[in-house]
C-alpha cells in the first residue's frame, strides 16, 4: 500500500518545507484543497519541480467542468487529480478524458457520501477513474463518535480499488492496509507531529508491513 501525505498548509513555502521533511518516506505528495486555493495552481508546479521523483496529487475536489479543471492540474505537473464522486457523471467523465489526454490519473473523492456509498463507489469506478477515495472530511471527523471503521467496511464491500482518507494515523494504518486499500492518505498525523519526517517514516513502516 502506498502512503500519501496531505500537505494541508496554507502557503507554498510551508508546503515546500513539509514536503522536504517527508518526501523520503512517502509515495505521493498531495497539495490539499486549501493550499491550492491559497497558493494557486502554480504551487503544483513548484512541488513537482522540487520532487520530480514523487507522484504529485492535486486535491482540486472538482465539482463541475471536470475536463477543464483536471487539465489545469495536469498542465501544472500533477500526476493525479480529484473530482468529487457525487457530481454529474459527465463531470467525472470529463476529468477522465483530460487524464487520458495527458497520460495522468483521476481519483473520485467520496467525501460527504455516507448513505449508499458502496453503490456510488461502484458506479464511479466504472467511469474510468484510477481509484476511489473513501473519505471522511475534517468536519465529519470532528463530530463525536467518528470512526474510520465504516470507511474500511465500505472499501472491503465495494470490491474496487480504493484509498482511505479521514484521520489515518499510526494506530489505524494497519487496518487500512488489511482492508485492501491501494493508498492511505495522512494529513494531520504528519503535519501536526513534532517531527513530521519521523511520523511519516513510522506510518510508512505500517503501510508496507
Ligand atoms: O482532503 C482532506 C480534507 O478534505 C484532507 O487532506 C484529508 O482528509 C487527509 O487529512 P487527515 O489525515 O488530517 O484527515
């Protein structure tokens, strides 16, 4: 299972610093949605230029104009881009068309989908995305009683390639791997750590065990 770090910081210098601290221990460098909004799509190019050997993931969470937005990210150097899993199928198809044109990949983000999630995961996976991100966002994670377990159960049930995002940390990443995820996404567990490089190294150990 690959490890993806979400660079959920708000300016490019902080993102470059964090990427430099963790790059040796992760497979995918994700520019979080707030970073892209704050720093612009040029931040994708800067991270790719600093780490050409890493996959760069632009978390655009596109909701419309899929082909146009995905092309922006691919032109900037992204290897993967997200489109929302809840939107019009043609938006997802458009992003996939851009992926085909640039030889890059699209990920459908299932954030906000709880009821009927397994059925929708199966539907979007037929639209040509590389995998589906089963995701509890920061707001959902903040609610009392949140558990990553339902994400894992739905991943197992869906029977298609999936990643997991939603508070992945050292004591849950083993279950993410055992559930069959192709990628584990970790944001806060890395950027909130006193030593982000050490935190990423520890997560990587569990991701590949
Ligand atoms: O996309 C996101 C929020 O929408 C985050 O980047 C993703 O949830 C990973 O961060 P964390 O591990 O802190 O949940």
